[in-house]
């Protein structure tokens, strides 16, 4: 099948899911009455469309952040939730909540970005000391590292009666998304576009430091850019809707299996696949116990863990 045909089918699938997302909800919505019914207009533009846009932006940007994280760490099993990035963002939010509870949203986002950047940089320092012949050590160390950060955050949150807030930051869900409470996610979309603009550089950086320097690439600058992109995306998602596990892990690996590792070619498909899978999981979460909701982080956690096991156990495509 030609690439244009695949793109058309992908766009059609995403549009169909977006239309379903706009229709699903506790409140009755009549598309035919949008032009004449003020209540239908209010529901559409204040709740349904912002929620759908937030889901798409979150899924696409987290998938792109996962690709960049894997390039920086040079490991297929790295992503923001297995590299301490998400825990670092939550740490920044916790610090702002304790020290400046009336701080505006941009200050919270800035603090979360800084702490996410710092914790991810520490993770990369640790990873550089691991033997390259043991790739599974990277996610294991990342899980332990994130667990240590999470334990510290939980202790502090417990002392100040903030456990519920911490749980919200670490388990993504979109039930509270309305107009005026999701717009920061457009910045995560912009960060994903910046990643695409530097896709060729990230592709070269994935070859390693020595090969990159030999090809004339400023390896340190590209790694720093990747760290900033991953930190900003993770912080924006945690601040706005909470973290969704496995998006940055399974989506890039699935796309890489089918299309290779040229990020200039695959990055748009990674963003599309992330947006589509998260939107599908959000719809399932809304319908499974209707009129109640299951958080999309829970639904995608089940799907993502299954896909992750499939990636681990399935033989490589070139294997006989």
C-alpha cells in the first residue's frame, strides 16, 4: 500500500475517533442542534472539543518525547516514566504547591520543567555507567530511580496531606479538561514540532557520540535540545492532565518495527499513533462503566503493558 493511501486511512481513522469522542459523554449532545441550541454549543466548545484536543495533543507529544528519550539514552526501553522525568515533574509541582500555593500555572509548569530536566540529566549520568551489552538494565535502573523519587515525593505529600494531588499528577485522566484548562498542551505540540525540525540531527545522534562527532554533529547540543523537549512535554502533560504510562515506550517501538529508524520519516507516524491510541483508550474509559469513567492512564496502562510484553517476546522481523 502506498504511503499516501496509508496516510489517508490514518487520517480517516483519527477523524472517526475524534467524532466519536465528541459524541461520548454524560450530557446529551445533538450535533444537529449545534447551530441553533446554545446549550449544545456550550457543551461542544467548552467541554467536548477541548477534551478531544487535549487527548490528541497529549498522546502525540508523549509519543514524540518517548522517541527523543530513546535517542538520548540510546535504549529502546527508555521513556519519561522509566527515566525519572515524570517523577521529576511531579517533584517540581509538589515543591511549588508547598512553597507557593498561589503560584500561577506558568510558574508551576516552569518549576516542573526544571526539576524534570534535572532528574532526567541525573538518569542519563547513571545510564552512561551501565554496560552497553545489557540494554534491559536501563529500564530496570530507571524504574528503581523513579521509585526512589516517587517514595520521597509520597513521604513529603503524606506529611502535608497532598497524597490525592500526587496521585492525580501521576495518573492521567481528562475528566476535568474544559476550555481554559488545557491550552498549555498546545506548547507541548509546539515542542513536538521542534523535535521534527531537528529529526535528522536526532537520527544521527542515535548512532552514538563518536559517530555523531565524526559526522560533524554537535552531539552535546542535540542531547541538550532533546532533554529540554522531553522535560517540557512531560511537565506540561503532568501539570495539565497527569502522566500516562507506556505511551512513549510502546508507540515508538511499534512504529520503528514497521518503518525503521529514520526520524524524519517516522516521527509524524509516531505522533499519529500516540494520538490515536490515547484517544481510543479515552473513549474506552468513558464507555466501559458509563456514565462513570476509568482514567485513561489505567486503560492505556493495561494496553501498554500487553504491547510491551509482545515487543519483548516477539522475534525480530528479520529473524527466521
